C-alpha cells in the first residue's frame, strides 16, 4: 500500500451492471457491487504527534503544523468507538481522521483515549423521580450513581432515543449524553414517567 493509499478509505456501492457482469454471479437485479477508494483525510500517523499543553489540553503537530488545542469527535460512536476519530482545530475545522487508535504508539493512543473519555463521559441513569414539560423543554429529575441530576432536554423526539429495543439515550441542551441500559429493568415509576417519550 502506498502512502497515499493510507489516507483513503474503501467503500462498496451498487452500480448498474454491464452486460458482461449480468452474466456473472456478482450482480443482483441488474446491479453490481463495486469497491471505490475515497479520500477521506485519514491521518498519516508517521506525521502526527500528540502532546498535552501546560493547561492539560490535547495538542497536535501534524504535517509540520502545530495546533495548540484540538478536539476529538467519534464518527461512529456506537459501532466503532475507537475507530474513525475526527480531529478538529479550535475553529471546529477538521484536520484529519484517525482510522484506528490502536495504530498509534501506546503513549499517543493513551492521550487520545483519555481525551475521548472526558468528552464522551456517559452517566447511567438508575431511576427517575419526576419529569416536567414546560415551554418546549423537558426537565428530568434523575438519579445517577450516588448523585441526583436535573437534565434539561429540548426537542425530545430527537434527543430521547431508543437505540435498540432496550437502551435509552438522552441528550441534554449542553450536548451531554445519559443512558438507561435497559428500560425494561428500570423501576415501574421511572418507566411510567418515561412512557410518553418512548417513541
């Protein structure tokens, strides 16, 4: 693989099959799956170096350019939490994408893991005492591990979601995420309060 190839991703798409491909065994309903190479700005790890500032912020030197503070964004937070990590500068402009954290040197990978742990801290909700709906906002008095939290949610249809048949994810107005691992295991009172928001 060439250096340029390392900065690209492979995707598969269905395209109309040629006459020859239709006679083969790889087509489906007149279409054939084709692999394409896309330039998605994957990081060349040989040109990257992470460090911490005196204030504890994550910094990056990449392709001879220094970034005093960078942010990390998971592109696929549920299915691939440690792969395809977008790196953005202090103006939220994307610099590059880490394909897999495990490809980094151990010390470098630890910098990234710790930053992700801070950004994606996800408290678990144990129970709910009260839910109020007022002026387009929903206020949830929740019990987390050993603490109480008032969670403010706007646009509940988008920010209170069942990600599968049992896990409930709640996003507050500040972008924080809270999780109920299994709504079927939570107490009856909490489930009753959540009922109107389980779309």
